[in-house]
């Protein structure tokens, strides 16, 4: 099998921890110039945007030199440019670094901050912040947490080692433990292991359970309860999208602050940092695939709805009660 030639290194530096966009021209096509291709490729950018980039010399080749607007189309050619960063509401919570060595960085992320750039969240992400704050432009995420979930995230320092750490998650060699605050149901028998088949369709906000072979498994345990609330310990054996949120909702105890389960109430508005989703990635444990060392990390964050429900919800907001689904 013929190995694919890796792309050349980016000739542009990062901006605010965000990589430049790399585009490889197709090996075949009817475009006459590089500009003509990018105008078609980036048609959603708006009228005149691509032309303006060429006029400003913002599109460069592998040698770092500006590509002229009338440069002929060359199949397989790489070009780079920085996209216009979206306007983002700053997330006013710090990212705590739990551990750092020559190979990895473990961060304790706050609620509302995305793990990696995606969609409208670009600079306001853990990855961009850490690259900028720690001065590690090669930093990459080995896995991700939902934007609304807080807790531990593993990042890799050296590009050549990233695959080894990602493989840990792919092969389920990382022990992850979560904590959640949800309504307490005395009729719900716990502990138990929940197994179901979860599907997440592209373009649909919420995932859902369907019939068929289970692809999601979560161990659910009640750690303690008081005042109609439960603090739950969750140990996922798999990593389906929104798995923990779907499973607790299906048990009739949806996680407090969840805008999707058991029903979609709409996305959390930008800048609304009240009542965060009460889900926390509490522990990460694994054997380091590079050094062989044993790692066990614990988040220092707390879930506010457990320590002070009134401060989280407001005194006029009663604890939600959701009927438990019957099996």
C-alpha cells in the first residue's frame, strides 16, 4: 500500500492559539487559477472576502510567500490562510492545569468552554487558550468533552505521540469517572449498569435511544442524596455522544441544567452562564503509553447544584421532577 505523503508544515504562525486553514487543491478540475478555486470552495464566506484575502497577500504557499490572485491552478498544491475569527462572548472562567510534563497536559476545564475549535467556538476553547497561555503551539486534544460539561481533558504536546494517547481512548484503556447532580428518585434501584443503543443524527441536537444491539454502557451509582437531589457517580464503558445525559434521562433523573434531555429547550444563549449543566468529568486514570507511568488525575471542581442549590438555580426555581420511564 502506497503511503500518503504528509502535508508540509504550516508557513503561518497560529493566531490566538488557532491554526491557519490549510487547503489542498484537487488533483483534477476545471479551475484556471487558485483564486477561482477558492472563491468556489469558500462560497459561504461572503462576496469579496476571498478576493480581499488575495489583495492583502493573506493566502500563502508552502514557502510562506503570498500567492498571487492570478496564480495558475496547480493540482495538489497546498495553500494556507487565516480565517476571520467569529465574534465570541468571552467565557469568564479559568482553565486549571492539573498536570504537565514533556508529553501531556491535563486540564480541568470549566463549564461553557468548548474543548477544541468548532463552529462558532474558536478562540473561546480550552485548546486555543492553553496553546496561548502555555506557549505550546503543538498542543492537541486526545479526546473531547461537551462544551457544557466541566472536568478533566487530556492534551498531547508532541504531534508524533498524539496517536498513542488517542489509541488509549479508542481501545477503552482510560478509566473515566463522572459526577452528576440530578433529582433523587427513591424508587430507582441503584447501582445498576445501563445498556442501550444510542444514535446521534447529523444536524439534530439531541441523541436518542433506539432498538438494537447496545453500543452504550454506563455504570450508575447513587453516592448520596439530600433535599430531593442525588449526587451520582457514573462510569462509562463506552463513549457515545451525550451517553451519560441520555442514560440518566432515560432513568427518569435527568441531569440538572440539561437543555436537551429529556426535552430540547433550545441552545444555551451566548453569555448566559447561569445554571450550568451539572455534569463533571471527575477522574482520569491510565497507563502512559510513552513513559509507562501510571496516571490518576482528579478534578478539583465542584458541582454547584449539590453544594448550594439556591446559588445555582435561584431561590424561586423549584427542583424539577420528571416521571421515570418504565421498562
